[in-house]
């Protein structure tokens, strides 16, 4: 059960309320809004990642799911299994990336496999081998590579917060992709 | 050597150049500016984290240094050891945070020690036991505990980006934690 109280919309600044509403009023946002002096900036950083079209949504969601699995974060897994499906990731693929090693045998293309390798190495060893890094960089270029790293950064850090606060998965509400314009 | 070319500051749009002039012309910013679609939002987050009055500068650096150490981030340590010293942490305390001296003998306040314990458990196990959470919650309360987690989250994730890119520590430029008049 969520370990601290949710902030109600009327307790948020107008900007924080709008950002939260555009992302489905999820439990994650209502909990983190407790950090009211830094919540808006954190939400803006997240909106940028969710609305950027530099990295295709399917690739992004594969990386998010792999991150959520390796960080052992039930909340992120609960949300993004459904988000990934709407981004064109099949149920079999979702099961593969959220398992220890099945993803290596699944039918992902070379770029997807390189990204999954990078994510796995980085989250298990805190580093990436030069070879794997170069595969991703050569395939995606500098801009998308940095964005992918920022996605891993965001969701690994978020996983720590969600696990620390033991945030309950929303019953039915799911993150709208892209966020709803308010 | 950074595995991704660093952007040139001169080629950044005016608001980015101004932000870097304020916070420091650092390699980390030149690296992340490769992704302009997400860079601006990230800088707003950083500004709020460092402008917030919730924690003392010293307390914030205790948390950041511990995360940087546990994540093995040469770059974050390269920047923040000096900043931590400027906020009043002693060499013994810094060494204790970096596990080369004893935490118990370093003279941390109870609040600082609680923060260090939370960061250590969270970064190494990815969660907090009921007891650890209850202790931290009693010390910090809802708002400050959540904000502490935001700092951990930012530096934990950033360390992964910096390690992956194998970013070089800046020769001399340092992150400006205070901006405006108070430099």
C-alpha cells in the first residue's frame, strides 16, 4: 500500500495540476506531487521525454519495460505493459523483455537487440562495453542515443522512488501516449 | 574520452547558452545538449532541485556524493567532491561517504545519517524495508522525503548516462549550485 498520502489536485499549483491531468492523474504523480518545490520541473522533464519523436515509441517502450524489469518495479511494469501494447509491442515481446533472457531468443531486429543489450548491461553493471555502445550509437546517431540514455536514466530513477514509496498500481487508469493536451 | 561528441556551446540556442553560463559550461551539459528535445525539460528539473530551500546545500551534497559513489560515477564524484567540501563537509566525512573511512566516526548529524542510510539501502536493493521507510519518514515527513528521493532519482539516473558515455571530468569548470547574485 502506498506509504504516504496522495496530493489532491486542489492542493497543487495550476501548472502542476494541468501536467498531472494531462498524464491521467496517475497515482505516481499524485504521490510525487508531495515534493511540491521540485515536482513541476520533474514533470516538465518527463513531458519532454514522452512527447519527443526522436526515438520511435516502440523502441522507447522496449527500453522502459527492460528498465522496469531490471529495477524490479511493479508499478512501472504494470503501467508500461499496457502502454507498450498500444505502441505495437506484442504480448510475446512484452513477456520476453520482462524476463531474464528470453528477449535474446525473441524476434527483435538488430537495433532493438542492441538497445536491449545496452539497457541490460548498464543496469546490471552500471557500465556499457565499448562494442555494445558503438552498435547503438552507429544505428541511432548521437541525438537518439542520448535520448535513449535519458529514458533509462528517468525510468531507473523513477523506479527507486516508486519502490521506496511502494506506490499502488492504478486500478484502470493508464498513461496516455502522448500526454493529453490540456 | 567521451563516446559521444560534445556539442559546441557557441552553436546552442541563446536560452541554452544562458543556462550554461549560469550553471557552468560543463561537459555533462554539452553531452546532454545532443538531445535538444529533452534537454530543456531536464534543465528545469535541475534548477528546481538546486533552488529549493527544503534542504541545506550541505545535506544535498551528502546525498549526491553517496549516490555518485554507489553508482561508481567518476564524473559526478569529480564535480561534487569539491562542491561538498565548499558546503562544509570535512575530508573525513567525504571519505566516510566514499567508504574509505568509518561513517559512525565522521560526526554526521542524525538527519544526515538517516539520509545516508536511506540512499545506501535504496541504491543497493532498489527498495526500502518497512522499518527503514518508517525511520526516514519520521525524520523527514512527506514533502522532504519525497524531495530527497527526487535528488537520488536524478543523480542515480544521471550516473548511468555519464558512465555509458564515458564522459571526461571537466578540467576546471565546476557546477554552480547557487545562481543569480549568490555566486
